C-alpha cells in the first residue's frame, strides 16, 4: 500500500483524486486528506506516509524537507506547475520532487483573456450597476482589441494559447521569453521595447530569482499610459507596492491579478469574517480599476482531472515503476532535454 498525505485540500481536490483512483481501480493507493497547509509546524502530520501531495502555497523549505524525510516520506508530489515554493537545491540528493507541468494551458489562458476583457469593457462594473437597477452607460467606454498591441511575457504552453486567442481578436503580438520559440505572427523583443509599445501586458512565466519583481517601478515607468496588466502566473513577478503607486498616479488603466505575492496565507481561504492586515492588498482591492481573483485561473473540470491523473501517474512512476519521469524537478537539470542521466535513471 502506498500511503500519501494530501495538504491544503479543497473539496474539488478530493473529488477529482478519489474519482481518478476509483475509475482506475488503484486500491493500492491511500490518501489522507488534510485542510492545513504544509509547513514546518504541520510537517509532522505526514509521519508514516510514503509521499506528500502539496500545492503552490505550501512551504517546502530545508526545514520542511528535513522533517518529512525524518518522518519517512520518500517523495514530494506537487499538484501544480510552479515550484518556486520548494528549495530545489536543498532537495537534490535528499528527496525526489515531482510536479504537474501542464494541466490545462487553455484554462489559464482563457481566464487571463476573460480578465483583460472584463477590465477593458468594465463588465464587472456593469454587472454590479444593473443589480441596483442603474442602467446608465456612463463610465463604461472601453477600447477595441482589434489592431491593439499585446505584450506576452513567457511563451510556453499557456503563453502560446494566450497568443492564439489574441491573434483571433486581430491583435498585434509582441513577446519576450528567455528561450524564444518560432511562432507565426509573433515578434520577439527585449523587455524594454515590450513595455514601451504594448497596450496590454500579460504574464505567463514561472517565478525565478532572476525575474522576481520584473514588473517594478522602472518597468512601469517605461509603459504606455493607460496600459492594462494581467498576471495569472506568480504574484512575485510584480512589485505590488510599485503597482499600487502606478495606479494611484493614473499611470496604468487597469490591473487584473489572479495571483498576489503575499497570497500564501490569504488565497483559497474564506476571510470574510476577518480583518485584513495586508494594507497593500486592501488598497488594491479598493481601486476601481483593479480586478483580483483568488488564484482561480487553473480551476476547470479538465484541469482538475489532468492534475489528478498526472500526480497519481507520478506516484506510480516513483513507487512502482522505479522509472525516470519528465515531471521530476531536478536542481542540476533545469529541463529534461539536458538530463545528465539521459532519462534512463532517476536524478539521484
């Protein structure tokens, strides 16, 4: 029997994982679901488990890694694509880490574009106004997306889907990626040019030490007045204070944020009866041209099914097949194309 402890559980997680195990008759896998997040204080709850299943806002630093290993955990299975919350360097040679690199690029890209259009056409404001029987159109003037320029930062699976949607609207696309692809109709440029020429900017890249706060005061100063910024990737890509200052100074027209750099103790939780201590987030929520959602972009039936399938396949690959997986996160090999063991062995 493979025993797993599942941290930061939501109802939809339990349904998708239990359904997958039942449909595939995987009676040899047992999951203990916990609502609490994984951190130094809760790591002991994994005692006796073979593996833990963690999420984007769990803390998996050196302390947590040492603790779960002490309690018998042999592998960490992330049910998300990003792994900036994991000390990958420390994990190497100590514990194996797996992730779900692509659960549904359509889910995130479609949501990002929905946020952009909601902000641009003031759809959220129209919805609320009608609830008060106010049918005025004053203040709802938006812009055609056709012929406008959208800057896409990060052209992986999600970024490419977002680009396809933008091209369907007849938009011009500028892109930046450390590793450019050959995409028809897309002009790769340096960040400064993308900032200065884009009417809309959407972020679709992982968070690294290199790009932390890539949207900062300097970047915002280079942008067009009335630009709309969309972030469905990682909160740390944007300096929230600098963004707030740019909004207050009327530099940008709107911000659409599905992520926030201090979200770990806030998002995915009902805080409606609590007093918020995060003054920057409070001010952002209060701004009339800011739309904030609670890391919702991934949440579709298809994505949940894919997350469950890939995560369980990662578990089987590790415990039963003893095989290498392209989903293993390795500190020495940023991508599997550079695998030093030619994909024939585990990383260590």
